[in-house]
C-alpha cells in the first residue's frame, strides 16, 4: 500500500511538472532544521526521565501513593503508569507490559492500564517537541491544562473499566 501511495504521488508530481527530487531535498532540509530546534528539549527530557527512574524516585512515589489510591479503588499496579505516562511513552509501555505479565491483560489492572494508555498523552514530551518546533518559549498554562486532562483520563479509565467490567 505504501509503495502504491508513493508511486501515485510521484506520478501526480510528474504530471504537474514538479521537480520531485528537489522538493524531497527541500523537505528533508526543513526536517533537519526542525530536529535541530527540538533536539535539546528532547534530550533534556529523556535525561530527566532516566534520572527519575534510576534514582528510585518512581518506586518511592508509587509506594507512598499506593495505600491511598487502593482505598479509592485504583489498583496499585497502575500507580507507576499514572506517574510516568505524562513524561514517557516508552517507559509507560514498559510498565503496561509488566502489568500484563504480572496481572494479565484481562485483569482489572490490565484493562485500566490499557484504557489509560489510550486516553492520556505523554504531556511533557509533546510540549517539549511541539512547542520547541514552533519556537514557543512561554508555555503559560498549557502544562497545567494538559496534566489536568491526563488526570481526568486516569480517573475516567478507572471508573469506565469498573462500570463495564467490574473488579
């Protein structure tokens, strides 16, 4: 399918008398410029995530929050996901994989984790990449609004899974 799409684009460009290769090189150059703009933010974010995980802070926060969240009906297995999802997509995926291995994908925790992954965003990564690419320096209330949306997504996933599947 991809080969057919590329062929169709090239055929259409030739029909319109567009210098396909020149346009490709121009687009690649713009892509490298964008990469140059966002790379410092992205590297800083990835470094901070690794420090957070390696320091044991994620495990400590999980341990501290688990008793309270368990009383609220939130499975302790998804607490690390709730803490790491706004920061790291790959870290979140590793946590979900671990939940699936330990509790199972059809368990309450597995279903909650699945819904959380689908209804939340890697907020800080998105802000770093897109605001960096657009050259926005003053991000104002965007992180707070996005984190609130993530919180609502987490809470809604627990409620929805509880209502549809029970515990």
